[in-house]
C-alpha cells in the first residue's frame, strides 16, 4: 500500500572504488615502499643501478612465491611453519636424485613432488585428524629438516647440471631474471585465485567463520587441504630456484625462512588470525622487505641489524593505523 | 498484569534511569538521534521498534559498551557517564544481551560468575560456593541442566538461560532484557515472566525489548517507541491499543493475519525413515510433500534442531534412511545436502548462520556462488543483483550491501541468513526459528514470501517455538518430545492447547486444559 515510503533502497556500496583504494592498507604500504626507495637512492650512489636492483630482487622472489600460498593459508585461519624445512627436504631429494644421474627435468619434478607430498602430510594431520596446524607444522618443521640432516650430515650435494642453474641464475631479457618472471606469474595466479574465484571466496568465509562456512555448504576441510598442498608446491618451486641459485644443497638451506615468509604476509596486511588480507598487499610487502634488505646491504649494515630493522618495520607498520585511529578518536571526542 | 493500578494523572514516581538527547553514530548510520528513555523503579518499560531502530544500541550505551556521541544519562537524578562496561555494572545495571557472549569451554557456573566469582582467602575462587549459588539461580529460572555442565554441550536456548542467570547473578537495580524470549519455548517463557514479576516486586527498574506484542501487553507497564533511531513516543501500556502501538512503531498499520495457504500439495519430496542418534533423537519417521509447510513444534531440548542438523549432514545419525524424490541419499556433509536441494537456516545465527566479517552481499551469495559465477570465476554484478533482489524482498535495513553483516541489527542479520538460503532456490528448506528476532512488519513479509514459495512448489520444514506462527503457517505439524515424535497433527487438529499438551507429554485432555 505505502510501498513507496516503505521499501527503502539499500545501495550496493557506500564508498567509491577510489576511496576504498585510497584508504586501504595497500596504499599505506605503497607509500612506505616509495619512501624507502627514495631514501635508499639518496643514501647510496650504487642503489639506482639496474643491475644492482635486479640483484636485489633475489632477496624476496623465492620467499614471496611461498608467501602468496601462505597468505591464503593464513587467511583461512591456518599456518604452515614447515615451509623452510620443506625446501631443505625437497633440495635434499633433488641432490640425492642427482647422485643417481637425474637430469634437469627429473630434478624439477622431484623437487615439486616432494613439496606437494610434504604439504599433503601437513594437510592430512590438520584436516583429517583435526589437529591445530601450528602444532603440526612446528613438528614437521623439525621432522623434514631432520631427514635432510640424516641424509646429508655435514656434507653437501654439488654438481648440478648447468641447465639446472637457469632457474636461479638465468635471465629472460636484459636485467630481468627467470625468478622475477616466476614471481610475476605466481603473483597473478594467486591474485586471481584469491580475489576472482569461488575458491578464494570460500577461503575468506572459512577464515572469518569456519562453522558458518561449513553450514553454508562449503567443504571446509577440502579447501584447507588444497591450501596445504599449494603451500607445499610453492615451497617445492622455491626449493628448485634456491638450489639452482646456490648450486648446492646443504641441510641448513633456507634456515629461518619460514619467519621471513610469515613476516612478509603479515606486513602485507593479512590478519594473522585469519579472515582478511590481499595478494597486492603481499606483493608490495615483498618489495618493501627486498628494498630494505638491499638498501641496508649497500650501507654494509650487518645481518643482525637488518633483522632488527625488519622487526621494527613490521611492528611500526602494524601499529601505525591503530595509533592513527586512536588519535582520530581523541580529536572527535 | 500490573500490580500497581496507576492513579490517574497523579505525578508519577520519578525515573530511576533517564536518558535524554542520546545520539550515537556509526560510519554511514545514525543509529540513535537524540532519543529519550525513562526507566521507573518497580516497573517494566517495553522498548519497541523495528529491526535496526536502535534498541540494542541503547542497551549497549546503558551498559557502557558504546559511548554516546551526545546526550545525558541520569541515575536517580545524577548525571553520569560510563567509560566501560565495568562502570555500568558498578552503577547497578545488568543486561541480558541479544547476542550472548559466553565461553564454550567453561562450565555453566563459571560462565555465570566469570568476573565476579565468590572468593575465599587469598583471592581464590570458592568453587563450592559458586556452584551452590549457580544451582539456586538455575532452579529459579527453571533451567533443566546442572551448573557443572560444559557450556558447549548446551543448545542455543539453554545457553540463553545461562545468559539470563548470569545477568541475575549480580545484585543490580536496573535489569535490561534484550529479546530474552526469542530463543525460548513457552515453558521457559512462563518462568521468565514470573521472574520479571519478582524483580518488579523488589523495586527494580526493568527494560524489556521484544517483538512479541502479546508478551509486551502482558508484562510491561510502560512503553517507549523508536523508529529509525528516533524517539516517537512513550506512555503507559494501559493507555494504548496493540494496533496503535504497531502503527506508531512501523509508521503504518500491519496485517497480523497469516497469508492464506491454499496452495496445492504435491507428491512426496522427502521421506525420513528410522532416523536415530545415540543421545539426541530416535525413531523419526515422516514424509514431506511438494509445496507443503510442515511445522515442527516442541519444547527446548526436544531434539528438533539436533535432528534437523543430522538431516543437513552436520551430525551423523546412527541409523536411518533419507529419500529425496524416492531415491536413497546419503548426506554426509552440508555440501551434500545442498547439492540434493536441501538447505538449512540454523537457529544460531551468529555462529552458524551469518559469516560475520564478510559483507552482506557475500553472505547472501555464499551458497549460491555456483549460480552467480562462471566456471568458478566470480561475477560481482550478478552477486549484487541476487543480493539486491532478496534483501528487498525481505525488507533489509542496512547502510549498504557492502557493509559487514556483523554491523547489522540482530533482526536484519536474521533476514540476511534467510535470504542467503532462499536465494539457492532449494527443493526443501529447513527453517529453524526463522523469524527469531524479526520485527512484526518484516515477519509478515517473511511469512508471505514463505507461502508464496510454497505455492511455487518449495517444501518447507519450519521449526518454531512460536505457537501462532506454527498454527498460522503449517499445513501439518509434528510435535517432538524427548527426541521422539509425540504427535502428528493435521491443520484442523491444531490448537495451542493440543500443541502444548503433546509437547509436555500430558496425555489426558482434561489435565492439559488445567495446565
Ligand atoms: N557496530 C556497528 N557498526 C555500524 N553500524 C551499527 C553497529 N551497531 C549497530 N549499527 C547500526 O545501528 C542501527 C541500530 O541497530 P540496533 O542493533 O540498535 O537495532 P535494534 O533496534 O536492536 O534492531 P533488532 O530488532 O533487529 O535487534 C542499525 O542500522 C545497525 O545497522
Ligand atoms: Mg537488537
């Protein structure tokens, strides 16, 4: 009867696309990245050289490949702390295969397969047995690397074929490396997967409310299992790149990388408790971390100071919006 | 029935709590716009308003959860402000909130006394004393479980009883109840009414929020009406008729007549044979036809929700067969149920129904993504289209469809959950307390939508504890008691007395009439 007055219109969105982007975490992070770039170029005369910058990307490309998969896993409310150990195990497996005469294609297949199997192992305990992923992957972190140590002891595998070195040392064109290309391709794939597909939506739903997602007909455990497989696969790819770049396998390869990967993900704006975060955020975070490490490296800052700096950066960038909001609240009241 | 026949126009008792010119804004919404509200000692004030009118926001301001942007709160004439929930508790204000926040891993007694447990020497918690007091409180409100029970083992209605006990465990002067009866069946509701009378006789000021007009007229002494965050009027309940109160609240009159369900009922769609669960239910047999609305009535704990969740694949029945369109289907997960065209609107909207953190439109499309997408890729325009259509049908009140569903008022969240499942265009929809927390106008919209869809061939199972809804909507009703089917009633056999009698297990009709 009085329909005109009664049916109220609910708009699709309140903020325009521009406002949303402007107010986003990614915008803030991008500003930080640019600031670091500018500071670096003033601080060191060697910074603004194409070849140096190209070298600098090795600081983050391998970590970032894993970080993309890790971002999805963390958004879904799980975590995988065994990624660096998966690299060690995958690399060891490749080294072992090398002893039996494996060529480059076999080596790559073995590296990726071991990665996926490790992911499946983690995924099984988390999704089938229902154990907390942080506990499971702390366990497998020791387990996977432990196996490498048993196989290798103090030794190292060397003598990878020269065609194998293409992955970690090759160039596509001018200063652009194979790893950069992989980084871009993987970033696009994960960006599309998370933001443009039903699968990605399910990941967000699970991270925000796993019970609600289950009640919505989402196969929660299956999605999580796939995420563990993907993280394992990415660790396998990183293992191929890293082994190829170093040209050797030691059991201590990639030690501590899991924390750098998680730092990158969190710096990228992914909520460590799950439910939110974006791939563009992780991409920018990768650049920020790469630029900082490279810049400090040029200034001959020792590694330990670098990790202090990264830690401060992480806390600073996370605290900044919170402080901002508190200041804004004080102004209005 | 008010114990004090109000002397006409005599200057009233002065209010114990008075809110004046209170304003509260959220990004994009003015939830409260210079409202006033008075609470009087020994009286029940009903706060009425549509979904999203600002009732729960008022409660949160009175309990120190939100700070108002403007206005004053006075207690006994002194102006005060609450910086935190603790301050409000110290001022003697306690509340049963609409969405209860309890701890699944703690016992019932611990939940009731968390933050103010009885202490022994050295500040240790006096566990024995705590359980004694908790048991007394639980007995007082007629709760059918022990204080030692783990909270996670309780259903939503019983959890709500724990929240009520928690609110009453502090010695407060002001008791606020935000839709306390929404989750309860008639037995617990009666106990609650008695409790309200006791609180009144102790001189407490009570704020009572409800969408059920029969209970407002039964227990309230005064009313205050909000519409769209603004104060519309207040007065004595004796001075207003139900129709006028509804008009005041909605801004128009609302037909409270249930839609005529003269639709055709077709062939059998769903047949359940011998469903059984080790602890929750046994021997469940029934069939459901195309276009039929089958009501499920029973007391809290009768096993209705537990059975429905088994049918939906959440829990596993130990025995039993389910046939869809004549074929045996094994439903192991909700995903299986959905692909067989069976969907379930759960009772616990905060945990199972809505995915809080995701925007409204994504909540609505979550189970329909296969329809709004192309080969696994999202199509936002399609999603918004679907969300717009269903939110309009259900009269959703929101700032935008992109808003976090968690920022919606309780009733509007419920509309999103219903929309989400109707949008899948299922064969069979199981609605568990579908209109819980929904205001009178929107309730009529939901009912109308339901019978319209039934007329188009949707089969509905409606679990409800609201007798008028069960009687008004159902073509047939199954009454459950203690996990079993106690009776199956046709439309002609339905009456409040019969339903209550079968639900409570009173066999002789004469006793039933006395009860
Ligand atoms: N935290 C919040 N953020 C943004 N908006 C909010 C928030 N809380 C409430 N609102 C908005 O304020 C308005 C009033 O909500 P409120 O919960 O007080 O309604 P209500 O009267 O209790 O409704 P119901 O009968 O559905 O429970 C609604 O439009 C709601 O969307
Ligand atoms: Mg409310």
